[in-house]
């Protein structure tokens, strides 16, 4: 048997591996593109039409709330989504009225797995945060 004949199966296997790899890569890219359909570019404060107080509240939200609560999506993270939190009569998990007083209490005192922020946020911070939550 010639040495060229012995190389053929190895070259065929390499070609097959490359084809399988390319097919898998295309499949993963297609899957990733369908999973990312609800991902949106983050809008600026101006694009959202936020005033100064709402913008300050958004910064607080980004620093304290966003890791557990989605602001503009109906899917939750560790905690429930806050999209439209004040557009409903009652809060989704607790069933408490969706008003400034109840939401402020939850932020200050915490609830279930959510820590309280009474030692971290000032009364002005809470007002700013509520102003932003009303825009969701």
C-alpha cells in the first residue's frame, strides 16, 4: 500500500470533523439568534423621556434593583419583573395594593428574599426611585 493511500482516511476524518463543527456552529448561531429576540438596546434617559428625578431614580434602580428585577421585560430574574408595576391594582407576588405607600414599605423593609434598604437609601432616594418605577 502506498503512503498516500494510508493518508486518505485521516484526511477524510478531518474533513468530516470540519463539516460537523461547521454544522454545529451554524446551529448554535441560529439558536442564539432566536433566544436573543427579546433583547433590546438600552435606551437613554432622553429616549425614555425621563425628567431629572426619574433619571436619578433610574441610576438607583441600576445600582440596587436591576440585579434581581427586570425593568422593561415581563420576565423576572431572581425577583419579579417591575415592568408596569404601578399599572396594576395589586402587586404580583404579595397581592398588596400597587401604590407608593406599599412599594415604599417593601423597598425600605424588604420582603421574603428581598433585603430592606432603609439603611442604604435616603427619603429623597426613595422618592426618586418611585418616580422612576412609575415610568416602567
